[in-house]
C-alpha cells in the first residue's frame, strides 16, 4: 500500500503532472489569398513537479490552448507502508 493523502473524495495526488499538445497554426497559400489551419508536427510540453491545482502557469495555458490532440500525465510517487 502507498502512503498518501486521502480526502472524502478519494486519494489526493500532488506529486507532479505534465501536459502536452500539438498546436494549431494558420497557414497561407503562396498567393496569400487562402488560409487553412494545420496541426504542427512537434508537440509543446509543460511539466511540473508540484501539484496541478496550485499552478498559475497551467491555469493560463488551459485558457489559451487550442488543439485537437492534448495528452496529460499525473505522477504518483510514494513509499511503501510496512
């Protein structure tokens, strides 16, 4: 069993997180008349070793990211209880 914080809503995990996304970009044709939105080939990544609920950068990113592909992870670390 792992030691952690338990709340009335379940296990509380504040060991870090990460977020990645493939940004959308506007691209104009060579004649400059048409534009289309494409997804970039390289992802953007944001990671932190602190809890997500206290991260102002994450809050600001969440308000401005536009993508059809977003991926995330939550770190869960702890020590064994004997």
